[in-house]
C-alpha cells in the first residue's frame, strides 16, 4: 500500500497515494522543473516522467487546442509499447476560442500577480 500525502485544494484537505498523485506526479520526492518552449505554432511544457502539455492554434477550426499527453506505463513503471513497438501515449484535448483563451490568460495573469505580491492562490502543498 502506498503512503498517502495531503494537498490543500480550495481550502479542503485532499489525500492521494504518494506514488500516484495526480497533482504532483508519480514521484513527489523526485522533482524536476518543466521545460517550456515554442516550436513553430505550438507552445510546449514538457514535464518529468514523459508528460507534456501543448497549446496549438488550429487554424481551420479557429480554436486553440490545449492537449495534455502522458506516456502509458505498466505497474512496474515501464512504458507500455504498442503494436509498432513505440510507447503508447494517452491524451486529452480542450478546445478554446480566442475569447476563451484571452479570459484564461487574463485569469492566469491575475493569479500570478497575487502570488508575486504574496497572497497565496490555489493549491497549497501539504
């Protein structure tokens, strides 16, 4: 059985198994910074343990595609391989209009400002 650890989310205590935490990843004690960069029309945030988030402009659909991808792993932590012998990735995508993206960025900027002036916002690590 995995050790549990706590996060404070919206003022409530929430507990997750330390080795499968959806907030801080699989190994909270092994923390590396995400790498953020732009490649053509896509902004990428690549996190440790084969996870990444991309934001891409979808011209024909006139939407921003926010996609989070995660490499599938077996119970031993090894990558699951597909029929082509390449790692299997799972992905979830959210489509945002230009106005929704502007609102998202505005709210994110407000949160960053609150954090920079010393008021905590959002998730507190426990």
